[in-house]
């Protein structure tokens, strides 16, 4: 067991209507969750993950400034699989944790806030909590709008957003078009329709506020 006082972030999520997925769809889902967790670990090698019963997942995040992008990555990555796919995501930032070999056995405020938030998610599908009340309050309404935006995205729009979220490195429209094998004009139009400029701006604001309050 490792006791740490520095702030960490925890993402807890589950797949919506997972019991309605066919066997082949469930395999797609499992593969995508593992891919997303792999991308998150590429950004910070200490980030660790779990998948429970195939439709519940959790990520322990040490690069806390990136946790919003990772939370969005889960939503967008899973929704990109098709109309039948979506998930609920609750994420939290807090100091003080007891970390064990297994995420499910680790404890601390971030784990508690994230898990409790997921249980309270009914109609909404994205929720943020923090041990800093000011930070939580600052983003409460903004994340409600973000949740609505993400819920309304089509699978195709999610496919276009996915490469933009996978890495910290800024991806140009021409690079995106090349990666997706589409025209640059199509890529640009799709990004605007998906709300990427505002999503990106919100993420940058989140990073600034987290750095200011947690230096992380």
C-alpha cells in the first residue's frame, strides 16, 4: 500500500444498456475500453485502469490536468462504435489516497467522490466532483452543457473527434483529414459540427483552473 497526499484523479464509468448489446458488440466494446485505457497510459505511464464485468471501468489518473480530456475520451470513444453505444462517466480530483495493487482496493477521497457520483447519475451522463468546492462549482453548469453536447453527437462525429482527444499534441485539420482519409474541408466542417472548438476551449480552461488550484 502507498499513501499519497498529492492530488489524484479517478474516472469511474459504466456502459449504458450493456445488456442489450449482442455478443459481437460486447467484444467491440471491451476492445475499445482497453484501447482508451492504453491511450491514457501513454500520456502518463503510472496511470492504471480496471474493467469490471466488462461494462464497468475505472482509471486512476496522476496527470490530473488531463482528466477532463480522458473523461471525454471515454464518452466519445465508446459512442464512436455506433448508435447502440454510450457510457456514464463520473470523475473526481482530490488529495490523500491509499493506493494498492488493485484500483478496486484503493481508497481515498477521489475514489469516493467518483464512485458516489456515478451512483447518482440518472439521466445525465457526465459528472465532476472535487475536494475543492470552488473548482466543482466553477464547472458545474459548463459540464452540464458539455454533457448535452456529447450526448447529441453522432457516431460519425465521435469518430472525427477521437484523434483530436487521443493526444496532448495539437492535431491540425490537414493531419486529421489524412488520418481519417477524408478531404480537409470535410474534416473542418465535421469538427465544427461536433462542437470541437468549444470542447477544446473548455478543456484548456479546465487545465488552467486545475493547475491554479492543485499545481498538477
